[in-house]
């Protein structure tokens, strides 16, 4: 089964902030290439999104929340998402060193 992947406004804002930071920190196209590969990882959720584990924040929500880990330490990001019918909703994109959401 193929899922449609939709990005929420919050996740879109998260992604924009990450890209802005990457472009400010990395010379040349390194940051942009990294960001494009992360977008590819997010798009891969269209196939088998349940391969990703339940997120620590799952208990805070009335629906199941999973996370996709992308990158290598210390630059790992967590893509928080939920699955509803045939749609994967991207909820947040957070740096792996940030504490889990509390609300």
C-alpha cells in the first residue's frame, strides 16, 4: 500500500528553520544537499511508514505517533508523524538532541 505524505504547517516551519540554520552554518551547497536528502527520507514514508518505531511522545497524543530518525550523530533529526488511513501526517521535525515534547 502506498501512503500520501502531508506536511503540517508546524513541520513546514520546523523544516524552514532547519534549512535556514544549515545554510547559515555550512559553506557551499553542503547544507542544501543534506536537507534535500532529509526530504527524500521523509518521502520514503509513503512506503512502509510502520517500519518506524513509536515515538517517546506517543503517550501525549490521542493518536499513535511514530518517528523516523534521519542523519548520523551528532546531526540526527527526528521526524514525528502519525498515520491516518492512507495518509502520513508529518507533525514535527526535531533535532535528536532536543528533549522529547512534553505537551
